[in-house]
């Protein structure tokens, strides 16, 4: 719940930047889409506090799907729903279990949207950030350290979308004119990973 609270705050604070990134290579609604979605998700969690971490994330995903118009609603909704379902009804979750659950969420979004790394989407951030998290945990990094390093990787991966040509989503209609701009969904995914690291690190 703290992760969602922090994500909602970060998205609200960065709403204009996300929208202007989307104005350059899309339709200029990514910031408003996600702000609407995470505001609704936060309100839904407060109105009906879930019993388990997994149930919280499923509820967030469902709320995003129903409240966000646009591609990112079903895509992020799937990430959260699948991650939450993978956690099941566990009352507490280890770092490794959370990482594995996010892997299930990522698999869901790749199945739904068909994007691979390099297509200039949110997937360009999720894949290396998750790899960094799993590697950090496997190497015996502290939980704080592993999630913090994953967020650092997420932020640099978002910037790495700048030179790419979009091959999925609305930006792909622009062809080579999508080059030279950061992908808005990659930028929002980096916010989500930073919020997670802050939440886990306290
Ligand atoms: P819309 O394009 O419908 O207006 P948004 O602006 O909210 O939706 O979201 C756009 C973002 O969604 C893109 O920047 C990209 O990161 C992500 N996206 C679009 N299509 C896909 C896809 N097939 N797989 C993964 N992410 C995608
Ligand atoms: Mg858009
Ligand atoms: Mg749109």
C-alpha cells in the first residue's frame, strides 16, 4: 500500500512531464491517464483495505484497468493484477517472492502487449530493473541495496529509450520521428521502481 501511495504521489508530481513526453510522440495524455488511475487506486485501497499484499495489488490492477483510458491502463493493470495473483494470500512476502511475482506481472504485460526490450516501451525499463533486482538478491545484497540498485537501473533504462525508434504503441506510428524522445511509459515505469525502492527501504 505504501508502494502505491508513493507511486500515486510521484505520478501526480511528474504528471506534466509524463504528459509532455507523450505529447512529443503520442497523444499527450500519459500523465493525466496515470494520475487518474493511481488516484483512483489509492482511493480504492483506502475505501476497502485489502487483507493481503497480493489482494492489494490485484485491486490496484483492477482499478487501473477500469479508470485509465489508453494503452497504459490495461498494461499497468495487468502488471499489478498478475503480480498480486502471484503473491496469492500470503500475509508476508520476502524480497525474492516479490521479485518473482513482479516477473509474473512482466510476463503478463509482454504477453498482452507483445513488446520486447528495444521496442521503446515500459518493458525496456521493467526487464533490466527486474534483472538487477534478482541479481542483487542472488548476490546477497541487502534488500534496500537490491531494490535501490534496481531503481537506478530503471531510471537509466528510461533515458536509454531516447534514441530508439518505437515499435509498439501509438509512438510506433511516427516511425523514425519517434527517435530522440524518451518513452513516456518507460519514464512512468522508472517512477514506479523508485517508489518501490523507497517503500521497501522505508
Ligand atoms: P495511449 O498511447 O493509449 O494514449 P498512454 O499514453 O497512457 O496510452 O501510454 C503510452 C505508453 O504505453 C507508451 O509510452 C508505452 O510505454 C506503453 N505501451 C504502449 N504500447 C505498449 C505495448 N504494446 N507493450 C508495452 N507497453 C506499451
Ligand atoms: Mg497517450
Ligand atoms: Mg491516449
